[in-house]
C-alpha cells in the first residue's frame, strides 16, 4: 500500500481502532465510524456515494458508435423511462458517453452542440427525478485514449479539451451529478506496468485539475477515478491510492468493475456453477476494495457488474447459478460498503416494454439490496420419464433464513407428507414428484416455490426428461450442426479432447470449452452447433472426442474427424 502522507484530511480515519470497527461491522457501521473520525468533507463524499446505492447503467446508448443513441438497438431515452426506472428502486444512473465521434478537429476539439445539449437534457431529466447521475468518457478509451504511449501530447490535448467542455456545460448542476474520468482505460504499445501506471495517473490528475479549474459546482463535485482497466487487483489499486494521496482531495471516489470469476462468468473450464472458487473470488475482491478505500474513508463504486456470459447468448450461465451469484454479490457489497451499478445494455430492463426481460433476476437483485434470500444447490429436479420417481433431495443455502413453506401455483405442499426438512436438506417425496409429473411431457411440469422467512422465493423446476440423443452429421469447419433430441434436458458444458487426452479446440489450457462460443445448443431447433471458433484450433486429420454434459447428469460422447475443411461427426 502506498504512503498515505498526502491524506492529511483522512489521517484520523486510519487509526487502528477505526479500521478494526470498519473491517468487522456492517457497511453502515463502518461508514459511521469513518465519519465520526474524519472530516465533514470526506463524510459527505461517503454519504453521497452511499445514497447512490443501488445504481444502474444506461448502456449501449450514448456510448454507441453510429448515427445517434439508437445505433446499437435501444430506443431514444425518454423522461417516462426514467420515471419507470425510478419505480424499480434504483437511486443512481451511470450514463456512459463516447465523445470523440462528436468532436471537431484539433486543436479545439469542439463538441457538437446538439449532442452536448442532448446529454444535458437527459442528465437534467434524471436529476429532476431524484437520481444521482454519473457521466463519463466511455468508448473513447478504446478509440483514441489507448494511443497515449505513442501519441502522448495529442491524446492529452484532446482529453483536456473534451473535459473542459463537459465541465463547463455542467458547471452549475447539483452535486448529485458526478464525473468519471474514463472507462476501463488501457494503453497499447506501452513499455509495461510502470508506464501504464504513470499514464493512468496523468489522465486522472489532468481530469481533476481541468474540472476543478472550472469552479462553480465543480469545485467540490465528486470525481470518480478508475484503476487501470477498472481492474480490482492490488497493484492497480495501490497506484490509484498514490494518485489520491497526491491530490489530497476529500471529494474523490474510486471505481472498479466486477463481472465475477472469469471461467464462471462465461461458462468455461467446467465452471458451470457458482461454486466455492467463484464465491471466494468475489469475497476476496470486495474485501480488497473495502480495505483499500472504504475503510480509509474513500467511497468506492462498482461502476459495472454482471456476467460476461450475458452477452454471448442465452443459457450461458444457468439461471439458478446466476441468481445465487447476484444474491451473494448484493449481500457482500452491502457488507463491504460498496455502491453497485448494474450493467444493462438493454437486455435486462426492456426499454420498450419497460418491463424486466427476466423478472426473477430483478427480484433477486432487488431483494439483495436490503437482506439475504434463501437459495438452494439447484433450481432443477430431473425426473426420468416413464419410471416411478424416487425421493429427491436438495441442499438448502439458508443464508440466515428458514424455509416456511413450498407452493406449487396457488397450492401449498404439506410438510411431512409432500416434503421434509432436516437441517439444510430438503427432501421431496417420490409420490409428490409422481403427481407433479403426471403429464409426462418433456420439460418443466411444475415449479416449486420455496418460501423463506426473508428474501425472494427460490424456484425449483420439476422436469420430466428422457436421455438426450445426438445424431451423426457432416459439415465443414465453418459449421457442424449436430441434430439433438434434448428430450427435456439441457446442456451444461462440453469437453473436447484428442486421443491422448489433451485439450482440443480453443482455450488449449482446458478440455472444457466455452458455452455459446465453442458450441451452442438450440433447444427449439434441436441442434448443437460447433462454429468456426471451435474448429480454428482443431488439428487437421486428428480425431476429437466430445463429451456433452447435461444438467440431469447424463453424459454423451461424440467423435469428430476433420479432413481439410470437411468434418464428420459420429455418435457413440
């Protein structure tokens, strides 16, 4: 951790007693300890950021590259939309903006007045509706800011001119408007970590001096600064702390992003569940951010969170595993005093219908803002078709709650008859499963709604299935489409190996391939497709054995042979 000599206004907060309280208390208690030990200015910054919880991102709109804010498929932003969003319980909005495509040439880099006016209109709507608002420099990070190592002076000149104009435009807005220096910054062609840190520091300090120089409301406006790449690792956090120490400004906010443990986030390397490794990654990350910033009186925002697999296609991360991740993230962010801002590119809260595309996801997120929910080891119970069911057990994750009842539709199951509970083990009676699957139709026949003393209910799908069947097929390295009778089952992951057991296909460090990238199931069409992304890393002439893992526990093997661009698939 860098020297804190510059933190003259925060030194009182870093006594051992204050740190001990902050480390062991709930976020509100930790912040109260920091406020009581620190200056009013620092406490105010903590209060503002705490009031921003929970937050939401207006993604794929004003950072979109194209004609206007609709270029990436979202409708124009309306005042009615913000009012509807407010009713969902959000208290802050992060508005990503890409400025460079709306600027004139050097040296003035004059921003298009119509675009600037449109941003101000939307910001004013959100402020008027009671939101805290954060605007940033977004797509510019990968369009031109990244060239700073080779084009230092030109990049810094454009960066300075851009923030001068933004700061001047919003100079008199209320303090509920925050500025963020740049989104997920990185640099191409740098000499390494030392230069990256120096350039990151230069961007953040330039941003700080430019905004503060405009005066007015910008004199004490909260300024959000990211680590390099918004990455929450120790070295990058230490570098940002050094910048904060040098600036010695109580109105600074740290920013990181979190999209979970990467293999789980994209369903790669066999990480199909929110297991102990994925949970530990979240715990370690939020602990690190808390210890570095919040425990020292510096507010921190998780400016984006979600799962990377959300954008690769449906089903990448199984629904129940997604919900467990979101439940735990909300809980641990509260514990560590972090303000979280959901990344939404238009796929979560539908901006046309103004409804959630997945109401269960929203219910879990909203519940996590105030407390914990009970969950379970699974949200799927598979019952073989045509056979008498056996008793089925599920491990409950009670999370401090207690199971009170189980509903199926409007009917309550009878405890001691339909199900029993022993500690954290729930057993559903065989006779009950037989009754619930009486239709014998493939797929979900009933949904158990597990109700706990707190939080949102946990849904368990009772699924009738037969063993899936994959069929031999021919194709090319551009695409092999495998006819598949899923028979009510769903695919969890796929393994690909050569005859010697070594990994085949992309990501050669693991035998388990990436869902919706190296393979894609289509349950409606009855297919599993292997695209170019898979065959690009398959040795010509070599046989590859695929193993398809299904959520029921079924495993199927399939053999591929590549000859040039021709591919033959044979069912085992």
